[in-house]
C-alpha cells in the first residue's frame, strides 16, 4: 500500500445504507402539494410504494444540493427507512434557516462554482469500495453486465470491489477535483464524457477484472476520466501526475489491503447475516487505527 500519500476508505454506494449522496442539512417543514412518490434513493427505490399526501406537512431533513432538486423528508411509518426523497416540484418548504445561514450557504455555493484552484497540501485520496452482491440487488445495479454475470464462486461475491480512487480537496467539502485531463481541475458536479480507451498491462487488467467487476460496463474508463486524471496532480517532484497503469495499480493495492484486513474478514465471515455499524467501526479501528 503506497505509504507516502494520504488515503481514507469509503464503503461506497449500496454497501449497507443505500446510495451515498451529498446532502445539506435543513430544518423546517415540507408541505405536499402533489401526489408524488417518496423514494429511498434520490430518484428510485421505493420500498412500500410510499407516496406523500396532498396537504400533509412533513419534517424537512435535508436537500440534495444547493440549489436543490430534491428534499429529504421524514415519513414516520415508511418501511426500511423513514428518510425519503421527494422532488421539489411536489410541495413547498417552510425553512427555519436564518438570513445569516442563507448568506453563508450562498457564499459556499459561489465558492464551489468558482473553484478552479486546489492546494496541494489539501488533497487526500478516498478509496470508494463497494460490496458487489448488494449493489447488484438494487434497481440501479441489477441491469448492469457485471451483475448479470455475477456468480457465487466469483471473488466479487465474497470481497470488496473497487468503485474508484478519488482525490479529495479537503479545503472544500463540496467537491472532489475532477476531470483534470482537459486542463485545470473542475468540480465533480460537472459532467464530461469518459474517454473511450486506456492502456493497461495484461497483468493489471486481469486483476481489475477480478477486483473491479464494473470494467464490464466501462466503469474503469469513467473513473479514470473523472478521478484518475487528477491523481497526483497536486503533489510536487518527480512523482507528480500519473498514468492509468499507476493509478489502477495503486488502487488494486489499496483494495487488496482492505480485503486482507479485519474489515474484509468481518464481511466475509458474516455473509447472509446482519452486522452493525458499531462492529464495522470496531473493525476499522482494529485494521487502520
């Protein structure tokens, strides 16, 4: 595991808790004006087929971004989770946010939009790891090639898989620096097309096929274009910058370290069972301090 860089680990997406989304905490109420579905993920996955009731007021918990497209509200009797997303078009909000907080949020939004410079010492790298069988059980994952081909004897069925390795700007919690292949880093809130091909050694490709099942759907092209092109761009010296071979070789080393740790053992030894967040945290402390 490369020792000279800073790394953190994110158990990504649908490991236990559904899709991971950036959200902005809010206080107030949401009053339904339309009959809309209330989903567990931002735009899909609705256990219990829950819909909001016109005229009903719900506690407002968060927004998905600034400015928002969805509100996170509390529906107390909803199955699986009472925290449900609804489109902003479905109702109105009475927010308790003060004018000072609004001003602060607006300033933060402007900073994120205008952010074109990233300080070298503010970067760490986040390993985004997923548990493939759970991802494949979701609406989003079930149609993926790698999910249709997943079998019980495939390594991805019993170990963590690579989603990506993301340079993270610690000076701005709203963004990861992204898409550096076309010049200066931009916010990851933007969207750009992935390049169509990268060159990797046969040995590394074989490892990726096992440890990153998403290569079947081109995930490796997306992750390199969005995150890999920024990898090591913010360090000085001879090691500045990376090509796809280095980026994915170090990502493979990190996921192997995770799978060989107490965290990997906890999940592999409890297939088909429930584990608690406390147990997960304890295993991380044991493995990584």
